[in-house]
């Protein structure tokens, strides 16, 4: 491969390390915010997308899944691309691909066009996001300077989901559902234009691309998630459900086989031999599963049961972003003194408490009395965790493996979120069907003839019977989400071990 190193022209117009760092961090954080919030920004727009493009209820979930699965499945390859081809140029390419896909999605006239655009968005995000995290390691010096940068990055990563819900509510209510996609175009173009000026190119590492590893992992996770979603609709004995799980096991086993024999795998399995790093990935997997579920189900509850408009629903999640930012700021300041373990443990426990509190949600619950408090507790815990997990994941990693390390961290977040949401949807579906049996009986005993006729025609229970079915399913799903967070707390408490050299690096005294 020729041109394996950055040329003088690549770096002449970019600042040396530490100069223009504020703008460089703004560029990197803006990209991460754009990529992360796109996971949830469409949630509030889903009813409008369904009526506009004629999605069935079953296929509508793939508007979210098409993005998260390609995003999570290809993150590892995206991190490797930055290592080999140069992180700045790959970062710009990923951003521009994301912009193109967003434009195509907004212009979609058929359901398949939107799904294809969402998948392409996931590819662009998978290229840009791990490269953005790696750019922090090459732009900011290890120690307090990098800690602050990681704190901002982690706060954006954690708060992006809530901000996406707010932005989605504003855009849907004031403009049109297509603007949840169009909004990425001007933002992405500004990022692409600013990057060459304020971020310098990294040195290109020799190597090759593990395409087979990326494909087997992505296909395996898609099949696994599909299996859970299918089970929630058709049952565990359904042929396609069983077949999906079997095929997922085959592809994921093939992924491990490929990675164990590849000279330059996208997922270096040796990284999991480090106790702390393996623990961090397990914590991120569990917390992401809980977080995706919380936003998904609370979005349904506040709109369908509490009757919030899209804008009001988006505003309802704004406090979560604020407390996540507060938690991330506290953690980034105190980590050098206390190390990451206390923040991981306390953060996961708080997240579990918030989710357990949400299991008490009932049809007559109010936002202020039953939703806001648990969200604040959960959000503060997540803020403490994201900074700690991010720093620990890349601590002590060689420069040539920084892309892979950050890629695995991002992949566990996205894959964990997709897989966890599919598990929670399965629990939700089972609990809802059981509750529906009782509610249909009560409805038929109390409903007017007109209501009964409408029910026979649509198959949908009206309020309050339908609200009770939805609330029961959501409450049961939050039980499993709380268990996910509690498992993360156990891993943080019993697996993570902070060593003296870890603290030295956090304080800026370790080797660069």
C-alpha cells in the first residue's frame, strides 16, 4: 500500500496538538451527537412515517432496527478503516456518507427506500463514530486534557438519545417527519468542512480489512434480533423464530472462528483477556440494553397513555439530558482522584433503581409524579457510567489498536441496545397478550354496541382498556431492564480492578 503516512500537506493547515482544541472537540462531539441522536430522533415520528409510507405495524420497527443493526454491526470495521487509511479522511467520508443517506431517506416515497436509506445511514455512522473517538486520543494529550474531552464525548453519547427525542418532537410538530432526516444534511456538511482545518491527520497504519469478520458479525446480530422480534409476534415455537436463532448461532460462531485466525481481525480477541476491558464491554452491553428500552417504552407511554403531543413528549425527556451532562461532568473531574470503579458501580446501581421505580407505572400515573423522578435517577447514573467506561476501554491501548478498542466499545453499546430492546419487546408482547385477555373480557362486558362494532372491525381496544394493556406490558419490560442494569452493577463491583498505572494515566503521569 502506497502513501502509508500522512504527507506534509495533510497536516500543514491543521493545528498542533493542543491548539484549537476547543473547536476540534466541538467538531468531534457534533458528529457523535448527530450519529447517536439519529437512533431516537425517528421514534416520535414513527406514527407519521407509518401513515405516510404505508408501513405495517410489524415492519415499522425496522425503521429503527435498520439503522442500529448496521451501525452496531459495522462499527468494528469502521474503527479499523480509520487506523489503516487515516482517521481524519475516514471520518470525513463517514460524515458525508451519513449526509447522503439522510437526504435520500427524507426524499423516500416508498417504505423500502426509507429502510435502505436508514441502513446506509448506519454504515456512515459506523465509519464516523469510532473514528471520532479515536481522534480524541490523537488530538488531546493523555491526562486531564483528554479526560475533559472524553467527558464531553461521553456526555454527548449518553445524552444524544434524549436530545433526539426532543429534536424529533420539534421537527415533527413544526415541520414534517422528513425533517428528522433532512436536519442532518447542513450539520454534516459543516462538520466535513471544519474537520480538515481543525483536526490533523493521524499516521496511517499498515494492515488489511477484515470484511468477512464484519459481515458474519452483522448478519449474526441481525438474525438474533429478528428472532426475538419474531418470537414476540408469533411465539417461540414458530419455524422462522427457531430458524433465526439457529442461523444466528452459526454466523456468530463463524465470526469467532474468523477472528481467532485472522492476522488483523476487526475484533482482536486478545482485548477480552484484559479483565477490566472485558468488564467494561459487559457493563456497556447491559446498560445500553436498559437505556434503549427506557426511551422506547417511555416514548410510547407518554404519547399513547398520557396523551402528550410530539413536542411535549420531546420536552419531557429534556431533563434526562441535563442530569446525564451533570453526571458526566462530575465523573470527569473526580476520576483522576478516585478511579473509575466507584463511578461505574454507583452509576449502574442508580440506573437500576430508576428502572425499578418505573415498574410501578400505572394507567393513572402522571409525568411529574411517576416518570420524572425515575428518569432523573437513571440519567444521573448513566452520566457517571459513560465517562468511566469510555476512559477505561481505551486506557493503555497501543495507538494502532485505538480504533479497534473504541469500535468494540461503540459496538457493544449499539448491539447491546438493539439486542436488549428486542428482548424487552418480547417480554412486552407476552405480558400485553396476557393482559389483553382480561381486558377484552372486561371491555365486552362494559362497552357500548358502537364500541364493540369498532373493536371487531379494527381489533384495537379503546381507552382505558387499551391503555391498561400497554401499561402492563411496559411495566413488565422495565423489570427486565432493571435486571440488565443490576447485572452491570455486579460486574462493576466484582470484575473491575483499578490498577496504579490506570490512575497514573488518568492523572497525566503515565506514559504517552
